[in-house]
């Protein structure tokens, strides 16, 4: 099972009062793509992640956070 990236996309978009369609237009992708990223059903390609960061004036790391699993302390 592949872990999806956590993201702040919805929060950042809402702060600017942009619809998913507004953000999609700025990134030249479909509204459905933005929805899938926001709901963490899809991780964007690296070029799209850079575009999203540029649109918001942030770094990729300020938008996307890897989902970390808890360390159980068991040696692998």
C-alpha cells in the first residue's frame, strides 16, 4: 500500500477564496485533478507540485507533507 501525501491545498485555496476551478485554471489542469489532490486520492506529478507551489508563492514542502507511519521500535 502506498502512502499518500498530506497537503494544505484546500486551506490555501480557501484563504484566497478560489474555487477548485479557479485553481485548476491557474495550474492548467482539470478541476477533478485539484479535487483528487485535495482529498488525497492522488499525488501530483513533480511538475504539477512545482506549479502549485509557484501559484501560491510557497515551496513544495510548505504545501505537501509525507504521511509518516508510527515507529513501533521493532527492528525491521
